[in-house]
């Protein structure tokens, strides 16, 4: 009788210990998941706050530019418009030539690159992410979304995704980043060129790294 009771108690104790271990493991997994979720929420909030600040700064600069433009004579405005048109035509011709000689492979980066190429000629608007107006990270976010990758609408935070690629090993479809802190991103086309939405007043285009090295330092490339 005693042995039977003792055996029963041992069995109950083992079952309780097993349940306790299962509970402890489940609790630890839940805590780990909560930490990941909270970290991602913090990342999204920080990106949003930075975006709002940059948007306010861009709106201020745009208002200043409009004020200056309104003070120009009609002849000066016409000359300025003609110069802008000449620049757009030159950009379009350069983009066509670069795309014709590009060797685009396969994979997520290639899908994103092909999507970005289709947007060449669309206007830059700060904070825009398609489908006819873009800023730099809005274009890359939407482009990689077409390949099933979710990226934040921030060049600085996109730099945290994927893996680092040495400059000499970059391939078409890699993301390329500029500025310290990072303020610009494009998609590498090959041959020292990228597809990007460059700045206010410009259109999505192909341009060489050299044109950006003069304004912002190259920080690195990431393969998504």
C-alpha cells in the first residue's frame, strides 16, 4: 500500500515538474517575443519621428524656394525653367544609355531594381512612396516590397537590413547608402551607377556615384 502511494506521489510530482518546465519555457518564449516586438515598435517610432522632423525641414526649405522664385522676373523664371528642362533631358538620355548596358541578374535585388527602373522619370517629392512621386527611401521601400521584403521608410533604418557588401563586390540590386548620418539611399545598377530619387526638383534617374560623392560620402552597401 505504501509503495503504491509513494509511486503515485512520484508520478504526480514528475508531471507537475514537467508542466512547470513547459510553463517556464513558454513564459521565456513569450518574454523573448515581447522584447522583439517592443524593439521593432521602438524602431518604427524612431523612424517616424525622424521622418516628421525631416518633412518639416523640407517644407520650410520649399516655402523659402517658392518665395525666392516669386521674386524673379518672368524672363528669369523662363530661363530657369529651360535650364531645368535641359537637365531633365540630359538625365533621361544618360539613364537610357546606362540601362541598356546594365546586366541585371535574378533574386530579390533584381526584382527591386527592375521596379525602380520603371519609375525613372517620376518626380521627387519628400515623404512620397509612389506610385508617381517618390523620395529616396520611399522608392527603395516600394521596390523591395515587390520582392516580398518589408523595409521602413527611412534610409538610415534600411541600412540595418540585409548584410554588408564590400564596395568591390557590389552587384545590381544592392542598396547603396550615403551621408553621415545616413540621409540617402539608391539601388545599385552596376558600373558605379545607381537608380535613385535624388532630391527636390529632380526626377527618378540613373546617376553615378561620383555625382553623389561630391555632396555626401558613400557609407556602404547592403544586400537584402
